[in-house]
């Protein structure tokens, strides 16, 4: 009986080891995907902030140009 159990265990251990390796590899892949998504989100936020700052600068520049034009007309 113990011989049968030992043989069954020997057959099962490699299968379990492979499954555990697959689980670890899958978890690692998901972590890499999450890191990539997080980096992408951070980059998107940074680019959006830069775009909004550039647009605000352009609006202020245009408003200043209009103010100069109006004051030049009055003079």
C-alpha cells in the first residue's frame, strides 16, 4: 500500500510543481501588465497637465495681444 502511495505521490509532484510554476508565471505576467497600465496612466496624466498648461498659456497670450490691440486703437 505504501508503495502505491509513494508511486502516486511521485507522479503527482511534478504535475503540482508545473501548476505552481504556471501560477507564479501568470501572477508575474499580471503584475507586469498592471505596472504597464499604471505607467501609461501616469504618462497620460502628465501629458494632459502639460497640454492644459500650454493651452492656458496660449489663451493668456491671445488675451494680452487683444488688450494691446484695443489699447492701440484707443490711442
